[in-house]
C-alpha cells in the first residue's frame, strides 16, 4: 500500500529528498533542523486534512476508485503517521475558514491546517515504520481541491455511519 521511496538522483539523502520535493512536487521543503535531517514544509500554498487512519483509508479508497472512471485522478499526496494513527491529505488551500466546517471536521476528529502551519514530510533519516511514510507519493505538483477530498469524506462517513454510534456518557 505504501509507495516506494521517491526516485532521487545521486542517492537518497535529506538534501536530495528536499530537492525532489521542491523541483518535482512543488513543495517548498526544507531541513529543520539540518543536523537531524527532518524535512518540513509550511502550509502556505498548500493545506492539509489530518484524520484518523481508519477513516482516511476509506477516503483514500474512495478517491482512488470513484475518479478513475472519469480518467481524472483526484488522489494527491497522502502520508501516514503510524505512531499517532493518522493520515495527512495534502490539498489545495481552497476550503473556507468557516465555523460550520470546523465543527463538522472536529466531530470527526479531523484537523484542517491553517496557513503557516509546519507539516513534517517523510525523510530518509526517519527510522523504521513508526515514523512518517508515504501512502500516495507525490510525483508532480498536483494536489486535489479540498472540496474534492471533503466530498469524498462526506460520502464515506454517510456510507459507513462513521461516529454514529453513541459514545458512552458519564456513569451514574
């Protein structure tokens, strides 16, 4: 399910991975801090939806299958954070800063990044499968509209009844 490491000329180092992210994927990646090899990107001309992995898997599958019939891929870069059990969908920053949307996402345990948020990206210095890894590797600058991912999210939650089961309240 996880895409392989990106093809980077001259070996896969934090520096060459940043170059790949910048030149091929149009992600303004940088080393932060350089001595650790951690790669980050500021959410300025990108945004992200961060959600629980079980829901994200359904959204990923929906985006991959539903849009193949139209020969238009709606699936952009997706990365996993195994230790936290969350996935991040990189999207265009076209969703409104709206209280109703925030409330809807909050109820589903989903975060929408704000401009200026720092996002970590997979790095060759990440050790083991417990760190970030690509689920769908970027191969170009494409990122889907946030509205497209949101529509898929709503379809998946309606179909599966995500979070419709009542949560236990306080005990008497």
